[in-house]
C-alpha cells in the first residue's frame, strides 16, 4: 500500500513537467522506461524474424534440413544445432537419430524424460492391441542390442519418478490399489491384465468401501459380496501391511536412478559408437529437486 502511494505522488509531480517542457513530456524515469521498451521491442522484432515455430510429429524419418528449408530462411550453408527439453519417450531417441543422419547438424543437446512412453526392441509393449507400434527407442547402442537388453514398462515407469524431493511421510500411495487387487483375487480367483479403467479411481472415492464398490462395477463384476463389513474386515486385517508396502516402495525407489542411468548411458554410448561424432557428454544441467530429469546429452560433429 505505502509503495503505491509513493509512486502515485511521484507521477503527479512528473505531470507538471509535461506542461512546462512541451516535448520533454516524460520524466527521466519514464524516458528510461521508453528506451527499455524500444530496445525490448527491437529484440522482439529480431527474435520474430529468427524464430519460426513449426508443429510436426517427430520421428526418425524426419529430415531436419527439409524442415528448415520450409521456413524460407535457409541459406543452405548454415550448420544446425538440435535441442530438446524434456523430450518424452522416443522423441529423445528420434532426435538423436536425426542428429546422426543429418550432415548439416553439428551439435545435439537434449534432456530426456517420460521413459515409460518409450518402446523397446526386446520387450513388446503390453497394450498395443494390433495398432502399429512406433520404432523402438531402447536399446540404441550396439553394445546393449547385441545382448538383447530389455527393461520392461514397470522399470521404465519407475525410472520416470522423482526420488530427490524429500518427504516426511512414509506412505504408500498405491496401497488402496494393492488392497483392491487382493480382494479381486480372493473373489474371482485370478488377476487379469485386461482390467482397465481403475487408474486414480481411489482418489475419487471417500473410503475403501466406495472404492471397491466402484471398481467392481467398472470391471462389470458382481457386487453382492461387497458390503461395508466385508471391506472393513480387509482394511483391519491388512492394516500393518501398508507400512511394509511403503518401506518396500522406498527401497525399490533406490533403484530408479540405476534404471534411468541405463537409458541415458545407452544413448550416450550409441553416440560414441558413431564415426561422425567428435565429442559426447552427459551433463547434469538442473537441480534434481526442481527438475528430476536433469541430465543433458550433448554431442558434437566435425
Ligand atoms: C514433457 S513435454 C516438454 C515440453 C517443453 N519442452 C517443456 O520442457 O516444458 C514434451 C512435449 O513433447 C511433445 N512430443 C512428444 N513426442 C513428440 C513427437 N514424437 N513429436 C513431436 N512432439 C512430441 C509432447 O506433446 C509434449 O508437448
């Protein structure tokens, strides 16, 4: 409040300048503001001449030189640098292949993310349902391909998680889902990979009973056995298991950086294996608490 008042009184003082000095209608402060505004605007103009946004789906077959030509600004001689911040799934591996296949691209710098969205060569995605599968993004290096290394979706999912943000609670977010799974197993006698539509359902329910009810309805299973007493008996019986699950998940999370390291080192190695690269680096760029996917892959060509 006091700041506002001060600035108001200042500006009324400046208004008297306007009448006295005709052309010098702005105070020194305002002149500075104007210069700043003009210089910002000319920078903006410059940037808009240099900046040509294009929206395309990127895969290994994209010819970056052709794309640059389409902007109408290509001299045909300039060298190119490919960058990508948080390139989901196979977008990272596609960028890397584009860099290798384009003789005009001399520098690559990108940060990977969302490893769970990648396809693997040696472990097929479980939910393809006959749709055409994207090209595999893992493994890329000859070294891992020769050994037919696979990670699987669960491990890749894990590698995409955040472990650097401290938490005071020892809680297993997935506990309601695990308990539901136990009830489903006890009632139906099996666990079905095709059971879908349960994601985050527990967050929309006020208690475990409502969650189990809704889940059974979604899966089109009979709900006659699902009574409040039946569910609360399970909650009581497995009370202690929630802590054990939380501890298990914390121990498991220690492996997450190892899985991410496998993906990143595979990409790094793939670049080292190319004759065209002169230098390849894996650099930590960000504070992992702020941005958990914080490593950039940087490569240079002659
Ligand atoms: C995690 S976001 C990062 C966005 C932005 N770079 C940032 O850091 O805020 C990844 C973006 O890449 C886009 N994307 C993923 N795969 C792609 C592909 N193959 N071709 C083009 N865009 C893609 C997604 O739609 C999403 O907008």
